[in-house]
C-alpha cells in the first residue's frame, strides 16, 4: 500500500490484480480505494488495477479547502496514467465524473471508460428541468442541515439517500464518524457536478468523446442516475448501458460480482491496443 506525491498531494493507493491490461479506479465521495476490493477480486486475471484515495479520503492527505476538488482529483489521476499506454478508467459516482473529465481533456491517456452511477447532475438538470423540484423535496433537508452546521444530521440524510441501504444506526460508529468528518467534501464537488464548471456539458465536449464507454447503474438508484445516463447515452458516440437488478447507488460495493461481470464482458470487446479516438 504505497504512498507518494501525486498531483501535488500526498496520496495513498493500492495495487490489485495480475492481469495484462492496466486500469485506474476512482472511488466515490466518502469512500476509499479499499471499496474496490470485491469487484477487483473478480477481475484479478484480467486487470492490473491501481486505486487511489481521493484528497481527504482514506489515507491520502486532507483536501486544502480551496482547490477545486474535481480538478485536484484529476491531477492526481493524471500522475498514475501513462502517455505511452492508454488505460481503462473505472469510476464510481464522483470518481466517475473525474474519469469523464479525463476523457474530455486528456483523451490520449484513455482506452475505455466504465462509469458507474456517475453523478454529473448538470446533465440531468439540463435535460429534465422537472427534477429541480424533486431534488429539493428529496435533499432539501440535507442542504438545510449543512447550512446550519449540523454535520451529523446532514450525513445521516445523505447516507440514507445515497448509501448502501443500511440504516444510520446499523453503520459502525467509526465509519459514521469518518463520514461526518468528510461530508464537506461532498459539497466541494458541487461546482463541477451541478454547475458544470469545467464546461463538459456546455461546450459540447461529451459529444466528442470517442472512447468505448460502459454506463452502469443500479435499478433501485435515485431517479437522477437514470436521467444522467439517459443524457450521456444521447451525447456520447460509443456508449452502452447496463442496469444491475436490486442494486442502488453503492452497486460496486453491494453487488461486486454483478458489476465485475458487466465490466469483463465490456472490456472483452475493447482490444488492449485499441486506439484512442479524438
């Protein structure tokens, strides 16, 4: 479990798998690199996987509170990528938005994309204006708790909506404490995922992505994920989609075997030496 400077941040990462093709894995907000172990075990023979802890997560250094979190996460990821050998990028939730941005800004480094429940809300809100009202209904209490500094209450609401299905009291206390400590990192990603600060949507960059892409979602996830993936399917040239029955937003952790099967089937269609299309 090495650590070192990546993207100007003291970063912790893990290596998993002994396969012939290299992949970089990017986890969700409030998660850590270890969350990939279940899925990675199923792909051990296919992939040589690197998974790092995002800033402020796991054993990586804290976020500085000022940098754009998505940009900083992308800079770290870029230090793991090889300009001589494009890699498969696999991202979950916020990590999926980082992977998507790398494909937009540094397409030559990417062989394929697997975006698991990517939370690029700007797409859904653009295509489905009706979702603004339902978003307030679903998560208004979370935002009010954050504004009031009631971090435990905000984390409880957030976990109930985006978590793995466990009740708040069923989550071990050390895990709850870690989530509360990091809940501000969720807000730190909002300028990019809600506001499209990098211009991935407004510039038409999504339509220019030429990489083979697999979009994965849980059948029981909040409605916003389906709307996001609808929008990505409409825009991306080489995207396909898989839905995991009985799963929610934390599908790579709750259903690692099912997710790995979808990833394996998809990557079998992408040659190791597949050219990266501009």
